[in-house]
């Protein structure tokens, strides 16, 4: 993240995203595939690192091999395989949605994962239960732990969508997009931007 000064002189926190250039690798249609979508490829890959089926896919489209592929629905523009989409695609967009995989935090307890307060103060003989969940079940009836109980477990590393993020600036000469606020994921991760 970084920050820029707005027209009113306020310092606005923002995230800088490199957008494209993305190449159209396939056009999907209702007649052939059952739905309408555009498949985009991002970031060049070496041929030795691409599988033979994918190499055939790229050669059919007439493009160089790409490391990342993603499908997007709702394109109004008429596109063909080999067309390039740059950051200027977002020049008229005021707000966008960002989809990415959030940072993974591994296996975490209830205090960090769900914000529990622990079992309380270190009193009345407690010596090892300060950050434990406490009682989780009912009495002899129903004699089980209900599904969905907030407990310790795997935290993060899941797909997250952040909606209605304001586009502050488009810098076409460097393929950069400045978005107000933060987005999910770690530095250098691959994200999808929806207009």
C-alpha cells in the first residue's frame, strides 16, 4: 500500500496494482461451451514450463504462453483471440470489485481466529486455560457439539471479494491502477479486478 494526496489535500491510502497487458486466449460461447465468457492470459511463461495441452491451446489462439489464465463474464466489447486488454479498460470505471486469495495464517486458536476473550483472568487455580475456548457443548441433552461452532482451525487462505473500491487513478504508461484502500492477498499476489 501507499498513499496519495487528493484534490482536497487529504492523504488517501491506496493500493497500486499492475493491470495487464492481458491477452485474450479464448472466447467461450453458449453454442459451444454452454456459457459466454472471455479467457484472459497474464504474464509470459517459458515454453519449457508449459504443458503440451496448454501449448496447443496457446498456439490455437496465436499467442505466446502465459502463466495465469482467468475467465471473465459480461464483456460488452467484441473481442477476438490475440486481442490485448490494458489498464485503459478501467479508465471510465469509478468503482471496481477485487477478488483474491487472502493471506494464510495457518492453524490458529479461538482468540486470534474469532476474537474470543479467553477464559478470563488468571485466578481460581487456572494455570493453562487463558486462551482456551471454554465450554463448547451443552448438557446430557443434546450431548453433542453443534455444527458451525466457532473453534480453533485453519485461518485465511480463502477466496475473498472486496466490493465497491474507488478507482483513484489510472496510469496507462506503466499499466498501473490506484485503488482506494486495501485489497485481499499478500504482496505480489495475482488478483482479479471486476468492473
